């Protein structure tokens, strides 16, 4: 840990950490373009940030980390880029499982997973099962995920169950994240001020931190700054 990181850590109240942190990992393509590299190289560089943020969350005792890995809208990207992303995902799952297990990380996934390539589904389920006994950080990957689609899926399930009317509790209980607390902190990298169809229901009262760093440059220091920003907020949830 660098001197700057150590100084930042001293400004974090470990008794007031967010229980659930959600991250929109944005800027991989622009990071690569800035360096004259193919977009996929930015995605590969971004995997190092995933490793570090997972490690830091485990060290601090944060319970839930949800990463926006692939959205329903991302299918509109060039075919070669999508294929590269899927291969990268399989590689990450295959070669990170031992490290995740060693660090007591449990793996989960949310989204319309059945539409993912069969190889991705197989590797994902294998790793989820391999890590299901762990009791530390719960790493939740949002794959083929869309917030609007999630709400539609929840309502359709309620209709199929015969519900004539619904309330907030009923919808919440049928979301992909039904057994996970709503995010306390939502982080978006690359300086963009958009939620981009991510956890629309769940982020109703999340504190939002926008980092100017592209995702491949978002590491321990930037995460600590996000936590310090979060702890500077007064969370009133509509009250006084």
C-alpha cells in the first residue's frame, strides 16, 4: 500500500462502511483509444481493477459488491468485441476461482443469464457452485442485465403467480436481488453522469459517486476516495 493510500485509509471510518457497493465499470474503450490500443485491450486492463477492488472490499469487510459487467444494450456492440468480452469473461472465471476461494469470496450473477453463450453459462454455474460455501464478500456479476428488464421480469412473474395488484414489497421480492440489500453506494467511473439502466429499483436511495478515472485506472486509491465521499453524506432517505 502506498503512502497516499495509507493516508486515505486513515480517513475512513470502518464502522460506517457501506454494506453494498455497486459499480458501473465504464471507460475501458476510451482508456484503450487514448493509448492507441484495440478496445479489447481496455477490457483486459479493466480485469486488474476488478481484482483489486474485490481484494479491497474483502479486506475492509464490505459484504456485497455488484459489478455491471455486461448490459442488455451491450449486444449492440461489434460482434468481434462481444466475442472477445465473452472469452475474457470465461478466462477470468476459470483462472480467478482459486484466488476467490482463498479469499472466502462467494460468487453470484444476475440478469437474463439464459441468453449468454452456453460456454459462459457453464463456466459461470461451475464457479458459483464451487464458491457457494464461502462466507466473506459476495461478488455479484450483472451479466446480460438491464434494470428495466429486471422490473418487467419481476412483474411478469407476479402475473404468472396470479397477482391482481402489486405493492413495492412484492416487486422487490421478485427482483434478481431479492435476498440482497439495496446498494448504499453506487460508483460510476470515467466521469459519466448516467445510471445506464443499472439497478434502477435498488438505487432509489443510493449515494452516487462519480469518479473521473477510467475503469482500468480505478484502483485502491480511487475506491478509498469513493468511500470517504460516501461517508461525508448525510443519508436521510427523504426525512429530515
